[in-house]
C-alpha cells in the first residue's frame, strides 16, 4: 500500500472508533497519538483541532506571531519557522492532516510542484480565513488580507489556497517535523500552499501590518473545503 493511502486508511480507522493511530500501524509515520473526541453532532476534536462535518471546516487555534516584516509563511507551529510567519500555533500538523483526510480532502503529498509558477501546486482548492474578537465584536477576514504583496503594492489577491497535504519522507510526516502548515512560497513539506506565480520570490511577501494591528487577542484559522469534494471516494 502506498504511504498516502496507508495514512488515509489509518485516518478512517481512527475516525470509526480506534483509540489512536500509532507508528506501529504505519511504520513510515512517527507521529503523536491522535484521539478523536465527538463534542457535538458532526463536531469532533482532534487534539487542539476542531472538525465540523456539516460545515466542512477545520479550525486551528493560533496567535499573532509577527506584526511587520518579510514572511514566507502564514501559519507555522511554535517550533516551526516563526521568524518568518504571520501566525503560530501549538496545534499538531498531523492532527490537521487527519481532520482534512476525514473531510475527504485528497492533497497530493508530493515533490512534483510545477516549475511553471503560473500553474498551481497539485492539490485541493480551499479557503483560509481568520476569526478574532475586537472590542467584544467577532471579526472574520480572509487570510490574504493579512499578507502584503510587494510586487502588486497591494494586499494579497483573493484566491483559493491549495491543500497539498505535505509528504512522507524517510523520517516520517514532513509537516510534523518542520512545523510548516500554510506556506506563501513553494514548500511541499507544508500542508497548504500559495498558488500565485510570485510564490518563487522569497522577498515578495510581507505582513499586512495595518490588518494585523486590529488583532489584540488569539485567533482561529478556519480552513474550508468545497462541498464538491464531499462524498467522493479517495
């Protein structure tokens, strides 16, 4: 069985009642145990990650990591590349991956990113949003609004991010090792990538300082899969 198929199969088994997914079940992946807890109708918690089957969303708690400067990532773990990311989280990338698989996302988990940057990385188109409170009022905005595109001299254009699903290498699940979750530059280790042509320019992306300045507290990152993927076989 191919590594991604083994990972997807393990995710489904876990979802249907297995207490945990362990390295013994998949020797190629050395990740933490993943207990899935049902907290409401169609609502599940996987570690610090929340999954909604009806809304087809995966919610990740996070906090502002940078308020200005050049960036290469939108979201990383606290042990990831925090010197160049807008947000950081203590959620496990493996838990995010598991939640996405349970919503029937496919990803590609591959190094075969196109050399032609006018073509997006392989994977599923998704939306990424941020929810936070400002003066006791809940705010919601697209992730792109928190990133500034230097070449365009404007906020990052509205887009569909690409869930590529990271990859499994000789050491295990790459995103878990690197802490890379949402990347602005080509990074097959990250779970989610930017499809825009300027993703090959490490210096093009900056924190959308004015937008980030609105956030004083923690945030939630909402990943939404299209309804068109619902019910399709992997």
